[in-house]
């Protein structure tokens, strides 16, 4: 079938991320508690997000598909709202999102002593790249089992690592099924019920 | 071995057919029209195009992966030795619900590979014997194909033209044709079971390109909208859905007596019949035979040759993509439109036997699907999207994998599915001839896309199972020692047991097999009807 999980391509950065992980692991663990407390205090509605979580989610979504000279992005397509609507329908998804967002914010606190939302875009992108790297397969000298254990450890220890591919897929889904993206790409869908009476020319 | 308590509750039919796809659905209709009563046991459900195929919605791409997904993942479990992807659809219509309806005929040489090339085995029937059945199925389905100066120069002889005219090429095919022409290859319009004219009450194809995910317009001639309504119109066919066959029972005289199945409520039920037809596909049919053990058949029903489940063969599928500078808008029209058969036969220049077909393949080139393939995120992702979306065309191969007895479908000794039945354990390794052919196919795909002017070409490694064409596990033959069924697809060991799916293929050929499965099923139905008429069943 054609539908597989997303693939991460930034293999070149993997050694960098590994070095970062070794250097900062302890620190992240120590810092993790502070922002988590902050988020809990906001008491969101069941399944929904707190205002801070909403701001975080929106910031990350807009980083993933930015508005730039190439065209519109997640903001114009209403992706943050679409994601929130989705979370209100699924408490399982909401759990993954909230722990992932909290973890991301705690990394920002540990590294820059600031919330993720307050960071300059360059630092935000750097943090997201690290999270993505932590999600990719590991190769150490310890062999396959050690590699797998290390990867599993990362997944459990850093909820953001689990969260990132889920978020990215959801962001793509919300963006690429929006009229904004379809206009950007000049896609004349959906396929049915009109079909394409002339396969050589765009639909009227 | 009828389970206690079920005997009195069973129905009796002339024939019970297991599976309602390209084989079973066809056989049911033919038997019903001949006046026989048939119960069809189908493990999946019915699909309603309007309700089940949301391809008219803006979010259709988010929904299509779920359309044919099983209600619970354990229902369709399987295990494999090595990497193998097993894909099929359970439902009324079987895998034709999902297929792209590519319907070329096998070639004359396919039936005589031992004689011609010294590999595998000859079929016990010839192309000429199957030709009338090909024609009959093509007219039922309204197959669209080229004729006259556009005809495929490599096509075997036909007694009649294609029922409806070929689908015209779209931009992707015109691009690939540039490359094929430059290399002297013959890219022709592929025959597909998607009529280009209104056909038997269904509309002509409207080129929506959603074939893989069910045709909302019923234009694609899947079995559920062609043979099944005709079968049910006879009033003699009863299709029981969500009915998972568990065992073919055998009478003391060695004849098949009926089929035990598990219904939607998990209850065990029984249908008795004068003849049994298995058409579950080349995995489910041997699985059911291997599960049907008895004192007379300790190694599985109809398995005195030991070949039930052996020679599990697929097609060698290599996928390639080319990115072009110009916009090609590949989502318009059917996913597969072009066919190249210049490499079909064994060539002296190759260090391997037999050959392959090439198809142009541009399915699923929609925004979300393209984005998932594009990878990356942020500005880099957007740039890749602009590069690939509307600019990418695909090609694929249907290469002939040679049968090998060690490639097999067996019962997994440990794992069970949601019914508590042993799951199929699949082994299919690409052997020497296969590997050499895949290498040549990959080179050829790259050459064609390069010659067509692609700025970037990616040829993916071939993953076993990806063809979704599964064949050969109960093969036909004259000799009961080296085959499971005879030339009428009747089991050598059991006088009233028939096999009506791709399991009976002796060799795989190098074309999509659905049309051949339906043609063979039509012929097998004819044989069953004759036996009823002669009082043998």
C-alpha cells in the first residue's frame, strides 16, 4: 500500500543530535518538572488544550508549514484550529499532544531559559530538528538490541519524540486537504463526483 | 468430520463457493444462470459505493486508507519468513474492489514455458482453449482496449475486438511515450476493465482516478457491480457475508460434503453441497485445505501430492518514479494507462528466462499523498512539494517470478487470527532468475524515464509481496503426483472439489492476473455444469 509513516530525511544531522542528547539528557530530566506544573495549573476543558498549549501548538504548526515566499502555510489554512477540533474528539490523541507539547516546552526552558513560544524562530527550528533526530533510528557500537533499547528509552523519556511524527502527519493532513493548499498547488479536486472529462486540461 | 450439533442446522445447496472475488463471484453467476443453487461464503462485507467511498469529499485523502481496512487487525493477520507484504481485500467483489482493473491476457507462450524455455512447467491447457473464456469475461466487464493501428503488437490472437475503445493517454503517458519512442519500445493503451462507454446499466469511466479506493460511480467493473448483481438476479444465489470458512468436511466415501464456517456472531455454521468450490485466493484456499484434515486426508484435503500451498508465486514488481520539469497533473484519469510488452518473452540477450510487462503508474498523485512521500518539514518540505506535486510520474513492472516449491503458504503453528484459526505463514524469496530479472527491469525503467526527459529518476528496490498478485499454490496439471487440480480445476483427490482462483496457475505469466482468473473460473464453471448434467455431481 502507499500509505506509510512519514520518513525523516535529515540523516546528516543525526550525529549532532546524538551528541546533544548525551550532553543535555541529565539537564532535561532536571528541568522537566517546572513547565509541566505550569501547564497543569491552566486546567483546560476535557480533551481541549489550555491557552498556553494552544499557543504552543499553533507556533509549532506554523513552523512545520511556514508562510513564506513559496506560498501560504499552516496559518492561512487554519491548521491550528483544525488540530484543536480533532483533539476535542479524541482524548487519546489529546494525551499524546499534551505530553509532547509539555516536553517540548521543557526542552526550551532547559536550553534557553524561555518558553518555546517566546524563542526566536531560529532556536525553535533548532529544537524541532533535535526532536526529529531523536525519533530517527539509532546506530551505536552496542549492536541491534542496544540500538533498539536506546530508541525505546528516548520514546519513553521524551514524549516530544513520539509526538513529533504524529503532529507532522496531522499537520500535513489538515493543510493538504484545505482549499488554501489546493489553490497553492493548483489541484482541481476532489476526484468525484465530477471526474475529469478532459484528462489533458484542468477542470473548469 | 461434521461438528456435532451443526448437521441439522445446515442448509443444502447444489454448490457452495468460498470467496466472492474474481473467481468465486464469476463461478456463482455462471452456475446460477445454468439453474444450479449456490451458497457463497464471503469472509468480508458488502461495500456500497455511495456510502463507503468518500472520494467526493475534501478530506478524501485522509479517509482512503481506511476504506478497505479490516474491522479488526487480527482478522487479516499473517506471518512471513523474511519481508513479505500481503495485501488483499475481503468483501463482496474481493480484491477487484481495490484493483486498478488492468486486464491484459496472458500470452500463448505462458502456457508452454517448460517446452519453450526449459523452466517451471507447461499448463495442461493452451491459450487457444482459454481464448473463448477470455472473450466472454471481457464482454461481461466491458474491457476497454486499443485496436487497429494502436493495437498492442505483442498481444496474443483474439477472436473479437475489445468491447469498448481504449482510454486515451493523459499527460504522464504522453511524457513516457517520448522515452519509449526514442528507445523503439511500444507503449500502448493498456486494456482495463473500465468501460469507456455506458455498459450494462453502468456509466462510462469519468476519469476520476480513484480506482484503488473503490469506484463511487460504479464505472470500474469490479465483480460486485458486474457478476454479483447478475448472479443474484437468478434468484438461486445466496451470498452470506462475514462468513469465514473454517473447514471443508468430507464424507466417508472421500467426497467433499460441505463447508463449516464462522458467522458474524462467532457461531459455527454449516452448508452442505453436492460440490464445493474454493476461491478465497492463493493464500486462503491452501490455508483452508490445510486446515481441513481428516483421517482420509491427514496432511490437508486434496494434498496427496504434498503440493497444497507450494509454489507460492507472485509478480516481480519494481516501482520507479520520474520527476519532470513540465506539469503533468497525473491525478487525472485512471492510475494505469500505458503498457509495454517488448520484454515479455525470453530473450537470448538475458541471463535469465521469461520476461515482464511494464505499466505506467500514476495513482494517488494527490496533495496529501504526495506530501507524505516528499518528506522533510518547514521551508524545505514546501520546496520539495512544489518540485514533485504535478510533476511526477511512475512506472511499474509485472515480472514473471518462476515458481519454486520452497516458496509456500503454510499454517503458522502458533499464531491465530480473530476467529482462532491458524494464520497463514508466507514464504516467498526471490531466487536467482527473479533477482537477475529485477536487475534488468530496474535498468530498463531508468532508461525509459531518462529517455523521456525526467530530471530525476528513483527506482525503488523490489519488495516481495508488493505486486498483490498471488498465484500457484494449488496448481493445475495432468499428473496427480505433481499437481493439485486437473485441467478442469477439479481436485485430483476429491471428485467434487474445485478450485476457482489464482491458486491453480501453473506459472504466473507477466500480466495482472484478474482477467485470467475470471476466464479460468468461467471455464471451471462450465466443467461443473457439465458434470451436473451428466449426473456425476
